[in-house]
């Protein structure tokens, strides 16, 4: 199945160089794939996987291994961001 995978801020460096300017890519994943299974091959440092949204809805850390993605979902991830 196909999903859209988005990495923001410094996490964009973990995407293939060809899609880094847009910070997103179309991604083929196995049917029944969870958020954690999609993230794993990208080797994102766990401390940088802060805000995870699927179709704009927050996925808590304890739900990432069980939240199953569906065809057409948009998985977006942000690192911790400081500001002021």
C-alpha cells in the first residue's frame, strides 16, 4: 500500500537526497504496517522522534508499535523544537 511519509526540520536529513527539498516522499509499505515499522528503516534517533501525526492526529509514543497505517495515510514526524 502507499502512504506519504514526511520528516520535518533536522529529520529531513534522513530522507533520500532526491526528496529532501520537499521533506516528503511517497512510500510503499506492507499492508498492516505500524508507525514504528515504517520509521525503523530510516534509523531515526528515538530522542528525535518527538511529534508523530497520522493524518493530522497525534500518535502517542506507546501507540506507535500498534497504530496500523492505511492506504493513503500521511505520516508526519517532527523533532523536539525549541523556540522563544
